[in-house]
């Protein structure tokens, strides 16, 4: 994934999630719902946005890598 200098808002992340949700593992849905109810650092919002970006076009291997990173982030959100 290339570097991006844009800061993404929570709304950007929600929109990206909604556009990619059908491609994500169903077990992630409640984790994202919880994620969206909390405040997050800009860095975390940017990371999640980029993990979701073009998820549908990723290879299976790339999806597994992204899934692991997403689970790490989503399961550790306080």
C-alpha cells in the first residue's frame, strides 16, 4: 500500500467500510460497529482507511494480511 498524506475522518472510514463491507469477513461487522462508536487518533483512522481501501481488489494473500491487521486494531480498541 502506498503512503498517503491525507488525513481521513471517521466519516471517510465509515464510507470506505460501507463500500467494502460485503468483501470483509462477517465476524468483523460487530467490531467495526464498536469501532465507530469511539474516538480514535488520526493515525489510527488513516491506518484503518488504508487497510480498507481497495480491499475488494486485493489478492487472497493480501486480504489475509489486512484481516490480521484489522483484527489487531479492532479487537484492541478501548
